[in-house]
């Protein structure tokens, strides 16, 4: 659907919708995510089958709520930052109010509604006395009153307005007046008119704010609030929920800030969209932008491996598909599509939400209707037009479940990292080539109040903390977020076929006068029940530079094919800025021309060897994170850097090879040594040819880098043998000339 036309339709539909909303205000409660219809079906399901998954989920939540409401209501004066007592108490309160409201609707026991009423009145007594939070995050960011930042205040409103909606019909007129006039209206106005820079912002903070205020508009008979939530405070369309849908997602449903923030933003997007659908179905919100919200839910699932999200940008690495945001998203997606693949994800999440869609999921799981969810190799276009680079996921199940993440993607706003063309690798359930993610102990107040640590700015965001080229020890875009947001890589190509998956990206603006181009391929070798990852990084500059290519690995260093000089008595930092000041230089070497191998053992019991093709002009610097870290804020992870001291042009060529097995319990070790015995690289016209000998077999990997989108059949000769390449990637067994 054309964006400008869909926006016009959306606003036109909203005029009629606003009139209907005003005429029918308070006619029926609840009227947000859970409707009266849903309640009737859920009550019936609980009463007719006490052994069902839905009834079990109800009883489990009811028991939790019973235990919590037996305690005195506590609504403390705010004083703590994230992770502190008052912060966590207010978080627990809004979650408890929502849960108690749901249990009231399903049990019809008014003690739950009365509890919500009493807590809302306590908040109504407290809120008018509050100024902005004493631990507000920074002067440049809007603070809350109950919380240190307005983001948390918006989250409080998203949950609390639903709780109020669920118990509304049990309240007296006096209760309604107190709760609305002294609490819900002031909070909604504070979150909108009181903080226009956040409310109108195209950012996840703005999404939470517009969702909370928009849902309050439905419940409190304020159709203007709904319109302003959709189209910004002036209803100009330059901000608001609709603009967020237009700008924050690519056409494939990829969220600009990356998977971690995609799952976080999903909850307000899906929650507000369900409220819109239930109140104003004529807006067809789930059809907007060719079903962008459903695509976003599916993409969030695709951006995970072994249940955890790929940790690019500011990401907490333990977050995965079982987070409540994606549980709600998957539940909504199944409710809208009846796609049995979502049931497979829901089964892994092992959480049933007590909503109408949650009932559908539970009943389908009771009948074992789930089908395997299919993870795919995909290039997710970045930017609202999908043309600002891409986040590339390559997958293979040859020799075990594997994923390679390649990032020729856009900056990702303030949460983005300066890591153009970086990559990560996963195998047999574990991270092998790693990304640090965010330097933060979320809600651990003892660690900088639970906020992002200073080391997030001094290490985690910098290029050397990632697996991509650093020029002259300077971070991409000179660590300037605004410059980064205005420049993005180009996705040259992406293809997946029976031989594996290949992709290439480049950027000319990370450094002045320097072009970075990287091609990565995850290649299937079914004869060996294995894969290899082929990495070719080409640097071209207008003058000589120092070039560093780090690789951060998870595991214990086992062996190198060259002698190391270890710094065993005294350590020093590798540099003094741009993240280098946090890297201890543990050892170094300068391999001779030929193959340079580094082998490590991962916790999954497999060995991994990076075999690099070197000309004798590269130093290998072995590092460990932890220098200049007096408060022990950083994890002590390992890596090595391939360094060229002075070059205008250089090709970093390497292969990553999983191999062998180590079983300390049964005391055996298999194939601990690399199986690669030869590696060569050459070019023919638009072809890149990599010849690798591995475990007694010789393979030719051919990659067509032609500019056209779909290169035609290409015939070429290698070692006096003729080959035909269809598409981008081909793999040939050299001994018998068979593909």
C-alpha cells in the first residue's frame, strides 16, 4: 500500500471513528486489548476444562496474585533510579494491578477489583504531590515523576490504563472522579502535552508514550487524545504512532534499532494496535503498510538463535523469545493469522497470556496443532524504505544448527554501535564469534544505577569491540551518532541456494578516503557433514593507514600455527582511546607467509579454527578486555587482531572451520586440529575463487560479484577445468569436477 495514500485513508477513517468513540464512550468495559466478548469465552473455557493450558495459566496467575494482594498496598514516594527499591516497587505495582484486573474479569471475585481500586486511589493521592523524579536520568532527557525517565512512566500508563479499564464497572462515581481527575488524566497530559519532544519522537520512547495516552483516550472518552497519539500533538502526521510505523520499520518489518529494541518496542505497538482494532476496526491497523506489524513480529522471531536475540547494538545478551513482549506479539500474530508455525514458538515460550488471543493459542496447543516454525536465511532491508543497507542472517543445518549474522546495516539511532560490516557466528547452540552487546547491568542499581555504564560509550560502542576493520585506531564515523545515522552501507548482494548463503556489503563513508568491502559466505559441505564460513574483507584507501581486523571469540585458546610472544610479567593497554584503552595486549606474533591458524574450544565441546591467508605483513595481537576498568564493569573476553601497519590496499582472507569434539566427562577428544591443509584466493573478471583443501578433499568456492541483481549463467576455467556458475554462489569438488 502506498504510504501517503494509506495515511490519508487512515486519517479519514479516524474522523468517523472519533465521532463514534465520543458517542459511545464508556458504553462497554473492558474495551482495550481484552473485550467483553473475550471475557465470556475465557470464563467458559476455564469452567469447562480445568485441565486445559488456559485454565492452568489462569490458576497459576491467580495464585501469584493472591500471594501478592495479601500484602499491604505500598505506593512509595519515588527516590531511586532503575533497579532501586521505589523503581521496582512501582513496576511491580502496575504489573500487579493489571494482573489483578484480569483475574477479576475471569473470576468475578470483586476482591481483585477492590485491590486495584485501592491502589489506584493511593496513586491518585500521591501523584499530585510529585515533582519530577529526583534521580532523573540526565538533564537532556525528559524525566518522569514516578520514575527516573519518562519511558518508565509511559510503561506504567500502558499497564495501568488497562487495569483501570478492567475494573471500571465496579467503581463508584466518586472513585472514578478521583482516579481520573487526580491520576489518569494528569499522567496522560504529562506524558503528551507536558513532554512533546518525547511524545512526538519517532523512537521507542515515543511509541510507549503514544500507546499509553492513546489507550487512555479510548477509556476516558478523549477521542482527541487518540488522534494526537496517532498523528502527533498537532495532528500533523510528522510524529505519532502512525509515523512510527512508517519510519521505524523497514518494509520487511526490521526495526531500525536492532532486535533487542525491536522486541522491546513490540509490546506498545501490538498493545495499542489491538486497542485500535477493537475500538475502531475501520482503521484496519493490522493491514497498514502491507501488514507491517505482523511482519515485525515475524522478523523479531527470525532475529534469534537458540532462543536468544542476536545481540547487535545496545543489547542485553540474555534476552530471548520468551520475553513478555514477544509472547504478546506471537499471541496476537496467531490470533490474526492462525499460522501453526507461531504455535511452535508459543510452545517454546511456554507462557499463555490471559487474553482472547491467548485462549486461541492455548486451545490450539491443547490439540497439538503446532507445526515447526521455519528459520530462514534472509537479508532484512534496513531503513523505512528498506534500502539503507541490511541485516543479513545466514543459516545452515549441515552438521548442526548454525547461523552467521552479517551487518551491512544502518546506524540504529542512539542505541546503534559503530560496527559497519561486522559479523557474528553461532554453532550448536552457542555464540562462537561474538559481539559484546551493551555494557550494562540492567536494573542492578549497584552498577551505575542499572543504567548504561560509562564503558558503553568508551568501549562497547566502538569499532574495535566488534569484528570489522578499524583504520588508524579510530572508530567509524569518528564515533559521531549523527554522522552515522546519515550514512549507511550498501548491500551489494544476497543469495541463498543449495550451496549455502553469500552476501556482500560496502561503505565509503566510515572513514574519509577509505572504502570497506566485505563478502561473507556460509558454505555447506554435506560430504563432510560440515560448513565453513568464508570471509573476504577488502580495504582500499587513497593513502597508507594502519588497518586492524579484530575477531572476538568465545572459548579457550587452544593452539596457534605460529609462535606467540606472551606478555607474562607485565600487561599494558593496546591504546589510549576509542576502546583500545580497555584491551590488554596479552601476546603477539608475526606469522610467515602462508596459513596462519588460531584454534579455540567453545563451551559446546567443539573446536573452531580461523585459517587466515597471510603474506608475512600482518601482526596478530591477542587481547583480553579489562584494561582501565577499575570498577570491573567489563567482561574479560578474548580476541585477536590482525594488524597491517601501513597499507593503501589490503585483503583480509580467512575461513572459519568448526571441527572435532571434546568430552571431558567421557575423556575423549576428536579432531582437535584444523582439517584445512591448503587455502588460495584468486579473481577472474567478476568472480572470486577460493580453493580450500579440507580433510583430504579439495573444494572450489566461486562467488559472482557482478553488479547486476541476478547474474546470468557464468562459464569459467580453473586449473584447466571448466565450470559453470548459476547465480552468486557455487561449490565444486575439484578432484572429480562435480558440483
